[in-house]
């Protein structure tokens, strides 16, 4: 990537890749407001919005990762050619294999030149683009299948994601390189994205001649935007303070393990894995704020008439940290990726183990990923069996119900800790 800010990196002591990441996200944050106001659907056409998305997105990607950025473009174009030339029923499977092959090669190269490292490279954006391209292929195939046989049975989840026409190359690059999602996601389906481009996700009405923006703009828009930025600031401080104090590598230090009791080590394990999650909260909440700024975050109106700006939310921190079940935990952690896994894996196989295996493969080839996700699959099966047996015994009174909540909170927290350790250490 760019070395323009190497002097700043030397002064503040942060790695250059992290500085480039934050600077690119700051630029995306500012451009999100510009895009929403000056390039709103009631002011410019869809092609202008697509061009703005693609050009700015690739510029940010090139700033962060340099020539590696071409990998995302090549992956997108090759998969688009497959969707164009190969009949549905086969094209989505071939796109899936091709996109995953691109990702697998990049994961392997990363392991070769930065084994167990946490330097930012193109594999991050490529992981998100793999989600976009594969979901697009399946949505297109589903749509064409419904056009061929309108009576075919499909689930409402699949039906709501279907599209009937292959996007143009401009629309594809806009979707793949969207400036408010390219660096850190989160993932969105093509149908959601194209509705956003055309302004169908929000009713637009010019408020004045210079800045025609949505009628849904003031109180709820800015309160949700600043709420997300505030959470970024809080977790940034926590990450800077707590994460160095409780490194996960300490867990495999022989001196540490021999000189402390088991309860102490378990408590340390819970704290260190919790501290390690702060960096994910910083990145995801910042990405959510960027999408709100651009206008993609609008999620409709709740039962009380309040606008919701949570459509692109990727994590619910409170629900993760205070979850009382594995199901609640998993559905609120990297939740946009969970939607992708449901669309391309679960709705096709109805196999929970396949979903977790795919998640491990998507992350890469470190043994720790497979330990984490295979253990996660077994915990899901276990919770399905245990809950119907245990829960009724605690529902006879309010006090017992609270005891049950406390027990499930503690067990879920320990399960989360147990899952997180191999994910962080990467090795057996």
C-alpha cells in the first residue's frame, strides 16, 4: 500500500497498515455524507452513483493494498464472465468454486509470507468480495430458475434475494468495489445494494436546491451515526489499554500455567479473549457508521414509528457479551456473514455442520479456525439437546428463572472463551 504516511507511523508507533486502514475509513466516512447529499438518487442517475462507488472504492483499496487490489477486480470479472456464459444451475457452483479458489490461494500466500501474523492485506477485502460474488451468483440462478418454472418451491429467504438479470460490468464493479464496504465490509446482498443505488430503500425528497437528501435525516439519522462513532471511540480506548495487558499468547506460556491456579487461568482466559474482541468491535462499528453516512444503513421503521439505522449492523456487542445461549451469541457476531452462510450453504444443504465447515474454510487454513468452528458446530447440537431438558426445571418461579439466566450466561461465556482461544492462537 501507500507509504505516504510512514513518518506518521514512525512518530505514533502504530503500524503503517493500520494507519492506512483508519485513514481510508475516515475518507470513506466523509465521502459517505457527500455521496448521500450531492449524489442522491433524486439528484443524479444510477450510472453516476455506480461510477462514484467503483472509482472511489478502488482508490481506497489501492491506497491500502497497492497492486494487490487488482485481485478483487480480477476475481469479480472472471466470475461475472462465468455468470454471463454458463447456464444457471451450473454457473453458481462454478462461480462458488472459482471465488473460493482465489481466496484459498491468497490465504495460502499470506501463510507463506506472514505466518501467524496480523498485518492487513488484500485477503480481508477479498473475503468480503467472495461473499458478494457467490451470493450474487446464487441469487441470479435462483431468479432464472423461478422465471423458467414459476411454480418451483423455494423458501421466502431465497425468494427475497433473487434477481432476474445479470448486472452490467459497471454495476458489478460498483457492487464489488463500493467505497463504504470495500475495506471492512460488512457484506450486503446485491438486491439490497441495487435498491440502495436507485433510492428504493429510502423515500427521497429534496429539502433544498443544493442538498437534496432523504426526508429521514435529522434526529434519528444523526443520533444513530454518533452512537456508532461513540462506540468506536470507547472500544478504541479499551483496545489500546486492555489488549496489551492481557495478550492471548500468555495462555500457552509454561511459566504462567505452572505458577497460577486453574481458576485464575480461566479468569485470565475470559478477560484476554474479551479484550481481543475489541479490535473487531472497532472495525465493525466504524464500518457500520460509514454505511449509515452513505445511506445504506436504513432499516425501516419500528413499531413505535422510530427510524432504524441498523440494517448493516454486523455485531450487537451487548448481546454477544451477555448472551445466554449459543444461538444468541452466533446470530449477533459477524451477523452479516451469517446471512451469507445461510444463503449459500444452509438453505441449500440444511446441514449445520456444513455451515461451520464453510466458515472455517472461508477464514483460511490455520488449524485453529477448524478447531473453533467444528467445536462451535458441536456446541450448537449440544445446546439443542440440553435446553429442552434443563430449561423447564427452572420455569416454576421468577427466582429460578433468574438463576437459569445466570447459569446460561456463565456457560455461554465459558463456551465463547473456549471457542475464541484457538481462533486467536491459530495453532493446535
